[in-house]
């Protein structure tokens, strides 16, 4: 995992970055992803939706350095080579949740196994961060599977310098002959614009539509 420092003086986004960073300006966008084909494929293979969702989100994030841009531990601006998903799991007995992370691979079968192994080891452990040593190149994904929301907003102070995207999925629902999954992404305007948010949803939809290309053949 390499962190590439951005030379702001030579960066074509410098003016936008400084303006929106000073304003502490973040924005949120929610859209429905059509998962009709994806859900059918997963059900046919006996696979779960949540790890597939995490996989698609992480592949989309890793495809664009705008989604990987942040400050490192020394407060230096740059971007990671790739990101690792940190995601929430729910504890039905006491209605609490924990955040764990899994090593990522573009090979869905490998990532799915990583997810299964981590869920088996940490799924019953309580506490906010039940899996220790979370990598510095991680980003947050969460799920609210009890409600099909039309908007979702997080309010993070943190001096307004948290630059990574925050992704939340909701409860999928039927509309006409399609199955739709509400997905919300929160971004910092210093590094992402509306174009980047629309690109995120477009590529997420493409992965859902072409799931037969990345899901196991057997």
C-alpha cells in the first residue's frame, strides 16, 4: 500500500480544493441501483448480497484516485494505490453493531472468502471496532437494511478534513419488475464534484449489470 503525495502547486484542482476545504463543504447524493440481475445471480449461487455490495463499492472506489484522496497520519495530502473496505456488521441479540475490515481482491471469489473468514472470526465479537489493526488505507461502508431511504446524510465535524467517501446501502425494494437498492454516498467537495458522484453510481450500476463477468462461474 503506497501513498502518493500530491504537489498542490502543480495540481489542477488546487483552487477548488482550497476553496471547499476552507468551507468544510461536503455533499451527499442518494440513488437507486437496479440489482435485479445481480440478485438473481447471487441467489442462484447461494451467495449473499452484502459482501457483493461491498465488493462493487470497493472496486468503484479503487478505480478513481479522487475517491482515494485524503490526508495521511502526518496531515499530508495524497492518495492511496488502493483502498480496503471497513464495513459494519449487526448484532441481532442486543441491536448493536461493530465495524470490521477485510483484505480486498479484484477476484470476487477471493474477497468473498476473506469476508466469510472475517465474519466467522469477528462476527460475534462486540465493540465498535472488533477487528484490530485496521489499515490506514481503509474507507467506511455501512448498511441500513431495515428501511428503503430516499436520502441519507452524515454529519462529521473532524475539522472538515475527512476527504474519503462514505457509502451507505439501504433496504432493497421492488418497483414494477425491478429490484432497487438505495445507495447513499457522502463526499468532500474539496476532492469530488457532482460529476464524480454520478460516475460512482454509473460504475456501480455497471458492475451490478455485468455481475456474470466477475462472479464465480461454478
